[in-house]
C-alpha cells in the first residue's frame, strides 16, 4: 500500500488539479454548513460529487467507480471530522493506492 499526502490550503473552498497514480484528477474541496464536501473528477468526468468528508472514511469506497485508489481524511489529533481551518495541520487528505 502506497500513501500520498495531498496538500490543502486552509481556505473554505479550493480546487486542485493533480495526477494521482497516473490519473488526471480535479479535486474540489469545500466547507459549508459546518461540513467538508469533496468532488472528484478524473479526465473531466465526475467520479464522486458532494461526498461528505468524515474522519478515516473513504470518499471513493465503491469498487465499480473508475478510480484507482482511495481518498480519505485523517484527524492527526483525534477522531473529529475535518474542518478547513485545520487542513494541512490537524486534518490530512491522503490518497491510498496499490
């Protein structure tokens, strides 16, 4: 299992274009109503939209999705769900892949 940390800014809304295991990805991460939500696109096609981010819970946990690997947030100070004010410090966004 390989692990890659995805660097997020401490802002309530952001978009990242990156390559994950040779997949051209766009991540949209935003917080509204106290919760963080994630949209993932691969080659401009939506894979998951409006996925609610929870601590240590996969965002792409269905095998039928055309995405290799798993994205998840990890609380490094406990087990709370992510908040943008702690991105990159308390909450890490990880990409796990074979």
